[in-house]
């Protein structure tokens, strides 16, 4: 039971990282990312491929983060001058393309079988319990550092410019802000955090496959952020914790619905998550910890 | 097996055939964008809904292709009106991003409703099988020609409706200038219902036509989502003639890509097309605005 809770904590931490990354781009800068699963995948695959060929784990994680950040910068560069909906289309297209490459380029990614045996830090030297605890600590530190960094960015002039962009791009431009550059930076940093989360995930589970990066992952994180409060870093972390509780809690509902097949039960869960997002957007658009301007 | 230059005429023909079918859901997407001003990702699940409705009519009821295609259109249209009314319409005032995100959640929800009822198994339509016809060196399947005929009919009927009927003109007026249309007494709510019915109906018809070639499952719609968006963006989001041109362009490009790319990367062509068009000509081939 305790090891289950530790594993849940690691998952919650990885979700919290993703929610923090998305909060920077969407919450602060108003740039929607519907393909965040793709950036997560880039981070995971980059480090998996590198560390399998002998690179050190921290190097692989750094490379994964950087690769996702570069991909984010590219996507932002193409859509920065366009209406927000083009970013939605391009990010979704990006994640589907990443999934296609991951599923079909067998020489690179081993296709839909995925990559197994990704090294974890001291995995061989520790008991499974010890490894889980160590990883919980690593993810905890990553979340804390990212949270503090995001808080710092949010309070800094950089964060204020991003919120100005979100509220009225033209006004920010008239005030002499280089809109394109700020958007690019925000999206690169946000995507980088998603890549970091993906890289940590890969080293934790030792296995990645295209299925993990399905659009539902994007909906999960958007739900976490909306529940917690878009624009609020604390809300992002709290929302991720709540989401993991719901996701894990519903697993135990299976025996209560014996008339559903495994396939139908999985469909019910996806239905529940997407339905919850729609309901919360409607009844609680500010989330449980709404953004406080000027705080 | 890579295609060679000698295959180009056949590839062009295949591309036009698949592009014509792709145009149907792309028109749906772009019509909603023109009137309601947001990219509605729920076209994916409505294509799936149409494919399954057509499947029920064709396989369970034993109807032939054309009546089954009508059922696909009507069922997806009705689901489209209902889902928009209940789910998306109340969220639209909250802004573009909220409506867009909600449409993604909606599409996953509807797709899973279909999965709940039908499971993930692949299903086939019950259609007579014909030998391909040959003209010179070119091959054409009679089924493809029938798909093409249905697609062309749908497009012609739609253009006639938009050009010659009062409601069609009202729809174009709202797309062109909602405020002016309101001043002239056009009911924007009614037009929203109408555009959802037509657009999601077309998505459903398109889903069925796409499924005729292969098999259908709950992901049928999502799998073509990228190509549908590519068609609409290449043609210019919000332009219905643009969606037709864009769909043909994407269809042909996907086929010609076989000359240089392995077949499993074909679907990437849509994404590359989106990136190219947004970089070089964001408003698309026939679109008016992208800003």
C-alpha cells in the first residue's frame, strides 16, 4: 500500500510539472497548447534514445528538456503572428505527428512496441521501494524548483509582460514590448518543462510507447490546470494532485461495474475525464484557486 | 514499395478521389469556423458518429449506400446540434480558447460513447465488391467513383443552398459580418443551429465515405482530423470553396508524397502542409483573414 502511494506521488509530481509548464504558456501568456502530450513525448524519447546508447541520465534529461523547448520555440515562431486558434491547430498537429513517427519509425523508436529498459538512477543498486522513494525525492525537487522558478517569473517583469500579451497583445506592442520574442520565450520554457516531465517519466517507468502520449494525456493536464485555477502556479500543482486522486480512485470502481468489459470501463473513464473538464469549464471557470492579479 | 514517376498519373487520380471525400468534413469544419469563429475539433467524433450511423443503416437495416449515407448525414447533424447546444454554446462567451479546448474534450467524450456501445473492433460495411475498372493505364474502383459522386453531389447541393436560398444567404451574411446581419434582423442563434446541423452532418457523411474504403472504429474520425484541418487551413479557414481546393491539394500531396516518403508517414503530409501554408501564406489559398 505504501509503495502504491509513493508511485502515486511520483505520478502526481510529473503531472504537476506538466501543469506548471502549461500554466506558463496558457495561464500567463494566453497561448493554448493542445499538443502538450507531443512535447512530453519528445522529452521522453530524446532521453530514452540517448541514455540507451550510454549517455549519463542527467545529460539525457537535459537533452530531452532542450529538445522539447526547441520544438516549442519552432511551433511558437510559426504561429506567433496568427490568431490563437492557429496555435491550437498546430500544437495538436505536432503531437499527432510525433505520435505517428513514434509509432511507425521502428528503426528509431521501436514502433508501437515502445522502448523498454530505459535506465533509472541507481535502479540496479536499490530495492524497488528504495528506487521509488529516491525518484519521489527527485520529482519532488524538480516540482519545487520549477514551482519557485515559475513564481519568480510570474512576479518578474517577464510575467507581467506575458499577462499583458494575454489580455491585449496590441497594447503590449504599443508599450514597446517585442511581442514575438516574449511569446517565443514563454512557449519554449513551457514546452521545456513538459519535456523535462516526459524525460523523468521515461526514467521512472523505464518504458515509453506511443500509446502513452494519446490526446487524453493533454485533456488530463488541461483538466488539472482548469480545476486548480488557470494562471495560478499553486493551482496547477493542487489540480495535478486532485487529478491523480480521481484517476487512481476510478481504478477501484471496476469491481462495482461488473457488467462492463475492460474496454468499456476504459471508455467510461475517458468519458468521465472529458465530461469533468466540460462541467468544470462551465461551473468553475476560475478553478479552486483562482488567479490573483497583483499578488 | 516506393512509387516511381511512371505512377504519377495514377497517384494524381487517387489524390483527387481521396481529396474529394476529404473535402466533405473540411467544408464542415470551415463552415463552423466562418460562422462561430472557433476551430471545432469535435468534427472528428462527429465523423465517427456518422460512420457508425451509416454502418447501422447499412449492415443492421440492410439499406444500400445512398440511403445509409443520408442516415450518416442526418444522425451526425442532429448529434452536432444537440452537442453544440448543450456543451459548446454556453462556453463560447468565455472565449476562443475555452471553446476550442471544450471541443477537444467533447470529441473525446463522444468518441468514448461510441466505444462504449460498439467497442474497439474494426467493422466493415456490407457493400458489393467490384473489380477495378481500367482506362488506359489507370485503375479506378467503382466504389471510389460512387464515393466521388456522393461527395460532388453534397458539395453541389451545399453551394446551391448557400447561393440561392434565403437561409443560405443569411448564413453567409452572418459569416461575413455578424453585427450587420443582426441589424438586418437575422437570428444568429438560428444560424448557429443551422450551421452546426449542416457542418456536423457533412462531417458524419465524410466519416462514412472515408470508412467505406477500409473499416471503421471509434478512432475513424480522429485519424483524419489532421488531414481535415490541413485541408481547411490550406484553403483558408472560413472559406468553403477554399476547403474544397485545400482538400484536393492535400489529397494529391498525400498521394504524391509516396514518391519520396514511406507510406506510413503519409499522414504527416497534412501537418507539413499546415506549417508551410501558415509560414508562407497564413490566410490560405482562398481565405480572407488569419489575424
